[in-house]
């Protein structure tokens, strides 16, 4: 009893979510929000993978989603640890305060 | 084995020098001297054994050959061979090597071990370049001589040394890269044609290449050699490198490194791309003539003695490229003579610039003058080499320039006429050197000692050689003859084949 | 059942939109959670029940908890919300939004021009996924394990409280400056 | 005797080597003995070899001796071969004999100089090079001598090197002659290309087979060779170096810049006469250049103050006569005039040197005067030289040689009335400036006190040369009286007979006119400078005369012209380009790279959001491209 949807719609949905994620990363100055937006983008790509997997009836899409998940977990743990340190040192989460790595 | 020995003696000497340098400042120079003298004696022994007078005369062009597989999967072998041309340049290498060690005797006081390591390593690279008969090996040695030279300029040079070292390195490295690409191109074209992938010189010379690719491959080689030589628009690294290098560095740069460019053209460019060379002959000769005149005019305007002499090198090397592309025996013999005599005469002028700098602590000829009074010996020797540089008959350079011009005249009279104006300009700058340094009123009143025994020895060796080459050049000409005639014959065969092609097709 | 799909999709989009526009971090987190649940719904509808489960357990469960911990730890409350309000001005967000819109539009054109028909999503059972994971993608699993390991160690290391974390070069500079300072003082 | 031929140049070379290497360590006396002795010995060998040559003429009238093969490449080979024929014998005689006298003179003249050994070393090297030049059997060896004498001339003009002016004069001499030499080198290439050899005798034997008469190639070859001669012999337009070359010591001026080296051009043209004979144009050019030069230099000599510059311009003028003779085809007359000129001009320079030395290095004739009684030996010998220069009829050697040229310039194959008229005018001018010089120097009041008088070692050569410049003319008497042709008979195996035109007026007429011209010139000098010096003052007030005087005094403004047209532009171009414009190309590339780096490094702002914007923009770009395609 599965819905019959057009693959374009699913992929477009993933694209839309991805675009929103990008907008989030760019417009926010707070690192936590940026990290959240990155999660959105990861999810969006995961959605695209899963959709592709289901389209062809292959498990690869979900496998990729598992990897994305693992990566997201690692990223979040490191990212949050960094956020903690940054907050301790700079007393702020403003990304623009961290422009030290310029050339 | 003799050929391998020539390189190993230098490399072993280099390592020994750097090790000995840990304990003593003076031991490295003795090691370097001994290594160079052994090498020189080996070359003389080879020469004596293979000359018509000395027993075993080899039948063809090649006198000695040594071959051992190196990286067989890519068709790379350790292949050294020597003909008359290589032998002359090898003799020059070790002769100037001895002089370079002698002239650094007291000049270099810091890090002597590493200094002599670099010096010997350069010589090993140059010797390898003159012997390598495998293009990969050739490129290997080509790079071997580059990096120690970079250190030599960059560490022991004068004020602006880092800039000069960078410039030298980038010019030669960039052009060397083009050559490497051309070598690879040749390797693959030959491999696809015949199914044999090899870097062997003798096999690659026979490669049949479509004209268009031949032209590009030739350009790759030519640019590398033209930068080294240097040919007119690529010469700008030379004055900086010469000006800033220590005396021995200038000596080796002028005497040997520039010669590798000419050698490469004679050994690789001409036999591998005969058609393309024929097509490019006139533009190349015009560049040569431009170099002759431009170098001379530039030399006239310089006030830094070493830069001045460097520009005279540009002018003299213009003769070389003009002669190579005349592609006849007279001009090519002239080129060989020019390589040898220019190394001696310009080397001597650089040595003298170094000696004057040790005494007056300046290279600015505006601050010299009237030095004949306190230093008549240096004055006379300086005069001899200034005259050599303007091509006075009786000194070696005259033979060289005369033969080149005579040969070029057979090919393109008008180019000779333009090149002959170089005779006038060379007189102008040479006399300026003599006039500014030795004549005129004294500028400084400090006492300057004349030659020491060691300096006298160096200069006497050079003077005797240049006069000897001027009066009895025949041994040199005879030694180079088989290589040159073979080259000319090869070109003639090629052009004959080209001319007959239409008939064959019909 | 297409309707379920569209509803879930709409919820995901709206919730995401809310995430990126909220001022208060906790609100944003909650919206993100909604969005993730909607994702799980979508996965389920696409026949990927295993993915849907993981989404809920790991993402909405574990990862979001981490976020909340951090937000609580840093005590980000009203002040942050005020700050966010100040930062989030029209001229700040309009440009990036347009850019993203252009990107999306291009994406739209590309996707629509491919012309695929509708289909019925195939069910891919957890078993199939597991077989695939531990056969073909075994190396990927190993790598993922290593990644997670590194992340744990890294997080533990970074998260330690140190007074000043500086690169060793910068450290030297600081020391030099201090020396200079001392010299001046003397 | 031909086995000893090599000794003639080898002795001076040996002298040079000894002085160059051991000059510092031996006494001044030994230096003098080696320096002068080597040339005297060489002269003795020359007399022995020359005597043998004249008494028993070898078959083809030439002694040759091959020493070794210089070099041999392909079909080119050059040997070190000496060959002595009548033409080179005349030159070798002049070089060694006059050279020996000048060396003896110099031992006294240079006595006080610091660099005694260097002087004699250079002089010996010069004699060696000059001998190689004239004895060379091929053009390449001749070129060796040719450049060698140039080098020695450079060294000796700049002998007193501490004055910058001397160095400049030396450099000018070398550079200007080098221009001619470069042309000559091209000439050699042409000769080799067309004849396949550079051996003079082979070229001479085959010339008519190789070249079509009056063809372009033979004319160009001849003119290129001529250019070398013009440079060395200071003929138009390369004459400017010789007056400045007087900066050298007087014996140098006598030997190099009067007697020997400057006549190398005459030797070259005479030696290559087979080529010149084939080209009428080239011969006409030679004659015209000779005529123009003799007139121009004569007029310039008339205005000079410096006694040595007067002599220098008179040298240019006399060599002009020789070129004129060569141009009209009077080969032997040119060589005869060369020999006579070598005697009297060497004499005049040596005497002038003695005067200058005695007057504490005073060169200005207007500050001399009244030396007739104070320096009798110098006066009488100088007078002997002067009458020869002015070609006083019958009693001077100069008359016999110059009269021959005047006559041939009308009547020989290449002669014509214009050339003759110019030569006649030149004779008048020569007489006038010679008289002017004599009167200003020896008559009138004394303006400068005399130092020491010249010693015997200086006067002896003067006397010998004076005897030769009076009596040497008698070995060749005109056809109409005496008809004694010892000299031209000697040369005829080498040089062809002079080809004469038909229907020429009587030779007496020409001799009369020549004598009148000389006497008229002497009278002019006498009238203006002795009898009525006030007339000179009158002339000075005339604007045109002053302008003309200034123009002539500057040597017809050639120096200024060359300076402005060649030297200044060259120096300007080279100085603006001192930093090397092509280097800009590479520093430009380096600078662009640097700028690009700076530009790009600005995008490395550290702002994370900008980086993401960049990413997005990149993605848009790539997708856009995908859509477009």
C-alpha cells in the first residue's frame, strides 16, 4: 500500500530542503544555528539517496543514508565540542568573530 | 667503466668533502682538488688512448660506451657514451673544476664542506649531461646540476643572492620541465610507432615524427637549451646569477652550464628533428644575431663588472646558436671551438673580477681605474683576455668566431654581415673593460697586491690554454671532427631524402 | 496514500523554514525535531522503514539531545534570542535567499527536464540493507567505525577545559611579545 | 737563405717575450739592448735574406717557408706560411730598417720613463705583427698581423695611461680601425666562398677565372677589402683616429702612425691588386677616396697649431696620394711613395719629438720659434725631411715619388684631369703647410726656453734618415730624364706595369707644373708667415676665413659628425637600456603572479559564510552550464 509518486517530486523536495539548509547556513551568524542548518542539508541529501534506492528497489540508498547518519553523528559531536570551546574562549557564538584564518 | 668512474669520483669526493667538513675547514678543499685532478687525468688518459696517435682508434664516432639496465620496465638504462665532442667538453669540465676549486681556496671560509659538496655535485651533473645517452638519464643529470648551483648562489653569493638564485632556479626548472615533456612525448610517439618503449638516444634518433609534432617537441627541447645557453629573450637570468654567484660559481656557470645548452642542441635537437631544425634555422640564427648585438650593447652600459662580463657571454653565445643552425662543418667546428674558448676567456674574466673584488671590495668599474700601476701582471693578463673576448687573432676565440662566421657565410651571407657587427661592438666593450679597470687615473689609493702564486698559477694555465688554442687549434678540431662530420653527413642524408621524396612518390 | 506523502513533505518544508528563522535556539531545535520526524515519515512512505527507524532513534533521539545539552550547557536563552533578532535583518538574508532560489530554480529545470514517470516505491527490507552493508560495503562500515571512533576521541579531547588553546607557532609569538613587553617594562 | 725567413719576425717576437716576462727583473740597459737589439738583428737578417733574394732571384720570384698548419676544417685550411717577394721585401725593409733606427732613438728618448720595458715590449710586438702582416702568404695570417698591429697601436697610443685623454684616443683608434676590419673580415669570407682559398698567390693566379671582370661580386669583394685598408690607413671616411693617435710617444708616431702601420692599407690593396684590377668601379673608388683625402687632410694641416697634428694630417694626405696612385693603376708608384714617405715622415716625427722633448713637452708651433741656431742638427735634418715632404724639385726624394704619382694621375689608365688637378692642388697645399711649419718652428723669435739638447743616440738616426730622404729618390728617375727604373723593375714580378693612356701630353709639362705648384706653395708660406705676418691678421678679420679656418681646424667636423650620429646615440641607447628591457617581460610575469595572489588571497577572508556563498555560486555556475549545454 505504497503511494505512487513521481521521482521528480521527491527529488525536488530534497532539493528544496537542501536549499533551505543553505540559506540557513548563510544567513545565521550563530554557530549553533549553522550547525542545525548543516543537519538539514545532510538530511535532505539522505532523502535523495533513499528515494533513489526505493526507485530502483536497491538497498544502496539506505546504506548511504546509514553512512550519512554516521558522519552526521561524528560531525555533531566534534562540532558541539568545538562550540563549547569557542564559547569558553570568545564568550560568543558569532561566527564573524572567528575570522582568524584569513590569507 | 672509465666513464662511470668519472662521475663516481666526483660524487664520492662530494660526500667525503661534506663529511670531512664536520671536522676541518681545510680538508674539504683538498678532497675536492684531488677528486677533480683524478677526473682530469682520467679524461686525458681516455683522450690519449683514443687519439689517432695513441693506439686503438675506434672505427666510428663513439670512443667509449657503457651500458647497464636501470629501470627496464620503462626502458630506462644507465647508458653513458663518449665521442670527440663529449670528450672535449669533459676535459673542459674537469679543467675548470680544478680551477674552480683553486679559486675558492681562500674565498670560501664558511661551511666549506657543504660548499665543496655542491661544487663537485655540479661537476658530476655536468659530466653526466655530457655523457648520458639515455634521455631519462640525461634529464636526471640535467636536474642534478641545477640544485647545487641554486645553493651555491643562494648561500655563498653576494648581496642580492636570494633573488638571483630564485631567478636562476625558476628559469632553468621551468624550461627543464618543457624538455621533460618533450622527452616523454618522444618516448610515447616512438613507443606507439614501434612498440618498443625506450629512452635510448640511439633508438629515439631514428623516430619518424610528423612534422607538426616534431616542431612542438623540438620547441620543448629548444627552449630548455635556449634558456641555458642563453639565447636572446631568455637571457635575463644570466646577469643576475653571474653577478651574485661566488667566483667559482660564475666560472662554472659561464664555463660549463651554458655549454650544456649548446651541447644539448648539437647532440639532441639537430639529430632528432632534422626537418624542424631546417625550418627553424633562419629564425634561430636571427635570434642569435640579435643576441650578439644586444648582449654587446648591454655589456657596454653595465657598471657592475660581473654583470658586464655576463652580458658578453650572451653576446658570445649568440655566435654559438648562429653557428649551430648554419649546419655545416665549418660553423659547427667553430661552435665547438667557441664553447671551449669562451669557457676559458670568460672564465678568466670572472676570476679576475673575483680577484679585484677581493682586493677593492667592489664590482663597480666606476670605482676602479689605473690598476695597471700597482698590478701590471693582472693588467697584462686582463688585457690578454679582453683581447680574447674581442676576438684578436692568435687567441682561441678568433678561430672560433672566424670559423662560425665563415660557415654562416656559406649559408646566409646577410646574417654574417649582421653578426660581424658584433666584432665591432665586442671591441667597444672589451676596451671599456680594460680602460675602466686598468687605465686612467687611480681612484683608490689603498695598496693592492699583484697576483699571488696561486692566482698566477690559475691565470697562467688559462693564458697558456687560450694562446695554445689560438695558435695550434688542430688537436681540438681533430678530436671533434668525427662527431661533427657525422652530424653534417646525417643532415645531408636527411635533406637528400627530403628532396627525393617527390620522385619516390611518383 | 499520496496525500500522506504530500502532507509529510509540507510539514518537513515548513518545519525547516521555521528552523532557520527562529531566534530562540530551543524553538529552532524543536522545529528541527518536527522536520526530522517528517523525514522519517517520508522514508517510511518510500519503503525504507529501516531508514525511518534510524532517523527517529538516532537523529531525532540522540543527536538532538546532544544539541539540547549544549544549548542548556551554554545557557542560551533570551539574550541569544535578542541577539539573533538583531542579526537577522532583511538585508542580511535576502541576498542568500535569492541565491539559493536561483540554485533551486536551476535544479528544478534540470529535474523536470529529465522526464521520469511516476512509480510505486519498492520496499527495501532491513535485511537487504544489512546484507548489503556487511557484504559490499563492509569497508565503508569499517571506515564509518573509524570515523566515529575518531569523533569520540576528538570530541573528548576538544571538549576538555583548557585555559588557552593556541597553536604552537602562535604560542611562540605570544611568548615573544611577552618578552618584548618585559623588555619595554624594564 | 729562405730557411732563415722565419727569423725576421721571430727575433722581435723573442724580444717581446723576454721583455714581457723578464722586463721587471732586468736592468734598463739590458732592456734597451734586448728591445733595440732584436730589431737591429732582424734588420741584419733582412739584409742577408734580401740580399740573397735580389742576387739570385728564385724561380717564381718568391721565397716561401711553411712553419705549421694553423688549422684545417673541411675544405678550409690555413697554414702559418711566410712568403717573401719583392713587394713584401720593400715593406720588410722599411719596417726593420726604419724600425731599428727608431728603436735606437727610443732608447734615449724614453730613458726617463717608468715603464721602459713595457714600451719596448709593445714596440717589439708591433714590429713582429707588422712583419707577419707583410710576410703572410694567406689573408688569414695577414689578418692576424693586421689585428696585432692594431692592438700594439692601442697599447702605445695609450702608453701614458694615466691621462684619460690618451686612453680615449687609443680606444678611438682601435674602434675606428675595427670597423674597417669587420668589413675586411666579411671580404675574406667572400673571397673564400668564391675562390675556395685564402692563399694570396692562388687567388692571384686564378682571379680572372673566378670572377668576371667588373662583376658585382668582385666589386663588392674589392670594396670590402678596401674598407679594411681605409680604416688602417686613416682614409676617408675612417680618418678621424689618426690625429688623436698622436697622444702616444713620438717614436710611436714615427714608427706606427707614419712609417709602417698606417700604410698597411696600401699594402693590402697592392697585394690584392689582381682583385682590384678586375673592377673598374673599385679602382675608381680607391682613386677618388685618395684624392678627396689628400685634399681634405692637406687643408686641415694648414690650420693646425700642434706640430704633431700637422704631421699627422700630412701623413693622411700623403697616404691619400698613395691610394690615388693605386686607384689609377700606378701600383709601383704607390709603393715607391710609401717607401720615400716612410723615410721622411719617420724623420720628421723623430725630429719633432726631439724638439718637443727639448721644449718641455710644448706641442704648439706658435710657442716655438728661433730653433734654427739652437738646435742645428735637428734643424738640418728636419729641413731634409721637409723638402722631401714638400717635394722640392730635383734635390729631394719626395719629388721623384710624388711627381710620378702626379703624372700617372693624368696619364695612367685610370687617371683623369680632375684627379690630377686635385693632386696638383694638394702639392701646393703640402708645400704651403710644410713651409709654415718650418718657419714657425725654426725662424722668428724664441718663445720657449730650451732644455737639454738631444744626445747622439737620438741624432744619429735623424742623420741617417735625412740622408735617405734626400737621396733615396734617385733609385727611380722619371722616364724623360735618366729613365732609371731600378725600383719598379724590382717590383714588376709582383705588380703589373702601369697601363698608360694614349695621346698624353709631354711629361715635361707635368713636371714643370708640379715644380711650380711646390714653389708656389713655398712662396705662399714664406709670404704669409715670414715676410708679411700682418696679412694673417687681416685674414683673421674676415668672417668667412674664420669660419673656414674653424671648419678645417676641426678636421672638417668629422669628429663632431660621428659623435652626434654614432657615438652619442649608441651610448644613449645602451644607457637607457642598462636595466635590460627584456627583463621587464619576466619581472612583469612575476608581478602579475604576485598581484593575482594578492587578489585571490583577499577572498581568503576567514568568513565562513562567504566561503559558502562561493560554493553556492560555483554550484549555480556548474548547473547553469549543464542547462546551457
